[in-house]
């Protein structure tokens, strides 16, 4: 019997018992959906986190006080250390801006070099301010676009009200594109000011964060070790390399969890397919006898039941991957906000967008087919070994 006829018999065998076939397909679908989606999520984490971290200067060293502020005296001392290229103290405060009748809660960040916090500074319009004492500001995207038909342009003036009650007019120098920062999170509602201007307005007791830049990447570990020796537990010192190492540990753990969950799902699916296929074999005993009476060989019967398993795996894999593609597309629109901890003074917010590669799709389909075939081998062998007389006589 040719292959096309065997496929037809396998298809008819499945459609004759649609409920059992549907249960088998659902078992494979669940396993493939869980495996492929979790794999896409894992790859999305790895890509988003590592690419975001590498946007920052690898020579950066972040120093902060978890229980308070870094004092100006400490900043002056750090500036005097060998192999230090630059020191950028950072001030943070909260305030509000009222534009077009809308009140926007903003994060005020005082720093002379915005790129020390953002890495690559992507501007929608304008430019960054010079490091001088002046009421200049670089503002986030949402502040520049508070409501439809109103857009703040460079050169415009906005009124910033601080939490201490002070009010100050600021000249907008630049507008940021929508972006996420590893250090300060979402920048859409941030107002950046030159450090001296921020100190004059906020008058903080110290600095929220200090960014040190080493002369070169080879000096980072030496400076970090020295700072840890000097300050001990009074100040926390971290680097980009340490953040990457922490993230890689998380990704490794997540990958292990994906393998475990996927294996359990597929094992459950395989057991379900085997049980359901065995049930179909017992229900179709007389039919198997008739097949052999009509001339189907033992090999033909074996192939019919294996092809049923292949069809189940193929449909379950396609449906599972379709659900995964829909899920990854929906999540890719806005992304998933992920906190990698607070290793540099504020939450490390990473936006994750699941990634499903062509290789992952092919692998998932291969797993679906292999799982179905392996689960269908024993029932198919059992069906093929039935003799004509045994099959016809059995109730």
C-alpha cells in the first residue's frame, strides 16, 4: 500500500474518534506551548538585559549608600584616587510639572553627564546641556508630550515645582526618546538638570549615587577592591561586569527551570498520547483485523498508527507554536518590566521582549513529532502484531 493511502487511513482513524484525537493534540499543544514560550522568554531576558547593560560604559563603577547618602567628602576622596578618569555625583528628588492642564509627577535627576546614567543618550529633539550652573533641563518623552496636540520644544520654558515647595522655571535644552535605563528605570518622566543647579534647588545632605569612570577597563577591579577595602559595608560598590554576572546566574537558573517544566509537560503529553493511542488500538481491534484481511501487512498497520501519532504531533506542534507566536507578539508590543534588583542604588528595570527564533520553531516542531512518535511506538507495535483471527474474534 502506498504512503498516501496509509496517511488517509491514519487521518480517518483520527477523525472517527475525534474526542480522543483532540485530547492527544491538546496534550502535545500544552507541552510545546510551555517549552517554546518559556524558551522565547528566556532568550528575551538574555538579549534585553545584556544589550541594555552593554549600552553603559564598561569602565563605570557605581557607589551608593543603601541607608543614606554619599557625602561630598567621600566624593572628593574618590576623585583623588589613582586611575580615576572622571567622577559624576548624582542627586535625585521628586517634583511636579503642570503642562496643558495636566499635572505630571517627575523624577528630578541632577548630573553633569547624562550618559553616565543612560549610556547612549537618544534625543528626540535638541541637545544635552553643558555642565554649568544654569536652569537648563533635558526632559523625558512624556513630559514633552503631555496631551495630544501639545508638544514642548527645545527653548520652551516649563515650571518645575519641587517637593520642598520651591518653584523654578527651566529652559528645555533637549527631549529624550522613550527609553529604559538600567540605573534609573523609565526616563519618560525624568527631568535632568546640571548638578550645580540641582544642588542649589534641592540642597541635599549628600549624593544619591556616584558614578566613577576608570581610565580603562583593566583598572575597574583594582578600584573596586580598593573602595571595598576602604569603606567596607558603609558604602556599596558595584560594576557593570558584576551586574552582568548576576544576570547570567538568573538566566542560567531560568533556563534550568524551562528545561524542567518543558520536560514534565512533554512527559505528561507523551504518557497521555500513549494511553489514548492504546485505547484506540483496543477499540479498533476488529478494524485492524479487517485491514489485514484486506491485504495490509504488519508493516502497513504499524505505519498507520505511527502516522496517526505524527499527525497528532504535527497539529499539536503547529497549534502550540501559533499560540506562542501570538503570545510573544502581544508581549512584544509593550514588553515586560523586569527588576534585576537594586545593585546600584535604584531598581534595575529591564524591558523584556520574548524572542522566538526560526531555530526554536524548528526545534519545537521536532520535539512535538519525536514525542508523538515515541509515545505511539508501543501502541503501534501492539496493533501490528495482532493476527487476523485474534483481531476478528476479540470483543
